[in-house]
């Protein structure tokens, strides 16, 4: 009686806190998740060792629309903090999963992974996976062989997904998931299925379990996803009357499949427990081990330090915030999701937030369950203002405008640089042509100078060779000059008559010789 009374008080306290915080400035994500997390912690503490203990083994889940992980923020106070995935782990379910992966599946890197609590949303402690040692970029952290994937690709007895009118491949796989869960410990996947979130966890926050009357204007896609699965379950029971699967079991199985699958490989044990953050903080990617796709691996996108949380892509940048919330029951801040804003960043239509506008919320009844309260808080955070509907926080509008202006200026500068580059190319071509012309002129000038020098040399040689007297002429001229000199030295006769005959011209060096 004391325990039940305390539990009642805790529930009342949580409700009052939720009402109080709904009018505060806390984000819807921090508020809702922390309220439910504290409620579960208190309940577990008060009911420890009793059947009333609440199972809180919810974990993160990968995106159903991509091959990368995506998950809701998990809350699992039962998991010891920072416990490596080993056979001798203290938590029994955790130890069973690790033992199954090591011994039955032959998974690689299991013991290098630990389960622990990590801080998200400022002060929210959530369960996730971490690296027990450091990893280099491109190194595989964890590889799970194909035989342990829960997927249509595995050819296991009882997993044939015959596609009929109501049972497509996905829905048939969800039916098989519900059937395997109902088998309990007899299922091949029991160690893995025991770690998945249960009805109590999902019904506390997930839109899949939102009743239409609680948000009548909200178009919830889960109705279109769950109802065909229930029809498929009925068809399955017609041929398998011994299968004990309820509609709630089927509803949970559909939610598990659509929120934890990795694209074509569907559900991968342990790997789907990774959390997420904005794209810039993601450190793990999804890869196949080899060309035969024999194993699914989590691979380090960058160097990862020991103790660091493993964060995978949920497709947040490819989803708008409403789609993200509908799939996983939470969304990142608006600016990290696919934007739907017009160029001005403010004026957008209300199509994205149809049924979630303030005028719509005013018609809703007061929230009575977790999903309704969660949706109301999400709508206030993402759809209440034009900025929120644009996928942007008002604090970022000024910065975005500055970025747009900077981008425009950079594009203009780039165009100028392109034009300048074209002009430089033209100048370079002209300079190359001029250089070629200069080379040709230099060659011609060198040839001309050589020709002139050759002509001058041969001319000089010709001149000197034709103007020099021979030896006979030189000797005759020398004799004549000697005779004349001797005659000039003789005195004239005493009585010789004077005549006007000029003296004989000198025989050498005279004008005649010079003339010749």
C-alpha cells in the first residue's frame, strides 16, 4: 500500500511538473523526455524487486528511410553506465545479447562497444553506445554477419514473406517480428528482441500510439502504416491459428520495424542502439564488410576517442521536422532538418505544419497521455511561428541573411575572377605570340649580322689582296730611287747653261705610283 501510494504521488507530481513546464521556455524535447525519464526512474526506485517495476529498455533506432541509423532518445535506467559488451556483463539482458552476438552470430568488434548514459539536449541523460577504445578513420567498429539480421534477406524457416493483398514485404516482416517476439526464449533472435522497447515505453511518447481524439487536426501517418499490418495479422492467423499475437503486439512490431531499420538490411542487432545528433557531430557510418555484403558494419567516419559516443545518421537533413517527429517521436532543432523556406527565409506556407498551427492546438482537449503532450510541445516549438515553420529559429535569421549576402558577394567575385582569368589567358596568348615573333626577329638579326660580318671580312681580304705591289715592282722602284738619289747629290758643271727643264720626278713614291 505504501509503495502504491508513493507511485500515485510520483505520477501526480509528474503530471503537475509537465503542466508547469509546458508554459516554460524549455524546449519540448528536453521537457518531455526528461519528465518521463524522471518518472520512470522514480517508479523503478520505489518498486525495485516487485512485479510493478517498469521495463525501460528503450533504445535508439535507425532511420527507416535510409541505410544510416536513426533513433529516438533512449531511456534505460536499468542499464549500468559504461558497461562493455561482454559475456560477463552485469546486466543480464545486455550479457545475453553480447554472448549471442559473439558465440552464435560471430560478430566482430562486439567487445569494443559499451552501453552507457550520454548527455543530449543540454542536460538530458540517454542511453546509447560508445567506443571502448580509440578507432582510426575508416576503421570498422562493429560488424554483424548477415545471418543475424532480422530482414527479408535472411532465408530462415518461418521468415518467408509471401506478399498478398494485405501483406507486402515490410508488413509481412513486421508480422514475423511479432510472431518471433511471441515465441519468447524459443526464438532465434530472443537475446536481441528482449532488448527492444516495449509497449509501455512507446505509449509514453511515440506518435504511433497517439489517439486521434487527442489531436483531431493532426494527420498521423501511423494509422496508414498500422492498419494494413493488422489486416495482414488476421490473414496470418487464418493459416496459423496457434499463433498468439495480439493487435497491440502487432502495433509494437510495426513501430519497432519502422523506427529501427537500416534500409535494405532492416534490423541489425546492437548497431540499431546508436543515437544521433546534427550532421556535423556524426562519427559513424553504415558500410558492408565486403563486396558480398556478408556483414553489416559501423565504420568510423573520423578518428574516434575511447569513451566517445557513437552517433549515426538518422536522415535528419533529409527529413523535415514533422516527418522526423512522426517517425521517431522527436526531432532535432529546426535548423538541422530539411528546410522548406522560401528565399526570404520567413514567409512559408502552412502545408508542413497542417493541423499543428496554434489555432489548431487551441481546439485540442487537454493532453492526457504522453504522445499527445509530446505532440503539443513539438507543435509549439516547430510550428508556432513563421520562423519555426521555415525550419529556422529566429535567432538564425540575421545570420542567414548575412550568409546569403556573403554568398552573393562571393559569387560576384567568382564571376569577376573568371573574367579576369579569361583576360589573362588572352594576354598570355598574345605574350606567347610576341615571344615567338621576338625569337624569329632575333634569329633573323643574328643571320643578318653574320652576313654583314662575312661580307665585310671578304671585302677587306679582297681589298688588301689586290692593292699590295709584287716583289719585282718593289725592287725596280728601289733601284730607280737609289740612282736618282745619287744623281741629285752630284754638283752641277761650273759653266753649264741653265735651262727650264724640271728635275726628273722621283722614281718612287711620286704621284704616278700613288695614283697607280
